[in-house]
C-alpha cells in the first residue's frame, strides 16, 4: 500500500509514501513531518506508529483522538490498533491527540486533511494524517510548541462563536475544505497584520511566514483562497 496520491487537478500531491512514513518513526512513536511547511512535497504529515508492545524508547502511542465531520457537524473519532485497516478517510479541523497507555499525550492543531492507515507489520499499525495546511505542535509531553500555534488556536476559538450562536454556521464551516478554512485564517491574520505595525515588528518571523503562505495559497489554490476570504468575512472571523 502507498500513501502517494495525485491530488485532483492542479493541486500538489498530498501524502508521503508508506516506506518514507515508516522511516520517520523507525525509532519514534510519532513524528510531525513538515508540519509548519505544508508546501513541501506531500504536504504536512503527522506520522504515528501504533505498536503492539511499548518500546520504552521515545513515546508509545496506543490511540489517536481526532475530529471528523458527520452530517454537517463535528464529532470525535479514535484510531487504535483495533481499527480495521487499511483505511482512508477525511479528518476535520481541531485537535489531534496522540495518547499513550498511561494517558500521557501530545496534541496538534490541524485544519483537516486525509487520514490513511495500514498494517506495516503484524505488530504495527502506521497512520498518516496529511494536509495541504499546517499540522502544528501544541501541548504535550515530548515536543515544543510551534510559532503559529497560539494564533491558530485563537482562530479556532473565534470559529466556535458563530458555531454556537449563528444558525447554519457550523454546517457552512463543516462544508469548507481544509484549504478554505486555512485561507479564512490567513484572511483574518492579514487584516490584523495590515493594521498593526507593532505586531509586524514584534513578530517578524510570524509575519514573514504568513506572507509566504498567503502567496502559496493564492498561487496554487486560487478559488479556495477566495472562498476562505469570503467565509472569514461572512462569519466575522477577523481578529478584533
């Protein structure tokens, strides 16, 4: 089985090959490959190895909690060694949590993408969460926090306001593709950066990353970029 697929139309390839994914977790329980650089070949990929027995070397995941969309609403989902594989299915925006046998976890923020899982060998299930948007390191036992995690977390918090109070907002957000949601994030941040010289000067690396990502979105995902801008405006997702 391979995780190499050609995305439809003009979109870049999404997902890394199974052999490459396995290499990243040969001595690890998980690895965030190009999590902050989704423009790399194959996009951002969170690779998780679910092994029959803990290795006690790095971090030994036993399950992965994430979100999926069902009938226009988000609901929690779980992947473990009990999950039938091979599988391929979408996952939704929100938090991915990689959890070990003791309940210790490492979490990531995502705009959604495609989950693929397969049996690497009789004792190992290999899972890859792949996206054309970032998969950012957040809270956790075995990792640092990425530069843009705080801003993305704040954006997700703002999205929950229309979900809770605006009729039809949850369904509209659920229908959006990961790239459209990511574009909505950048539309809101672009507005904030444009009016705050202090923010640009205080966080130059974040501002430069945002410029680079906006250019990538506009060049490779023009229609999605436009839709995301409209979504941010319609649901009031801009930063106050």
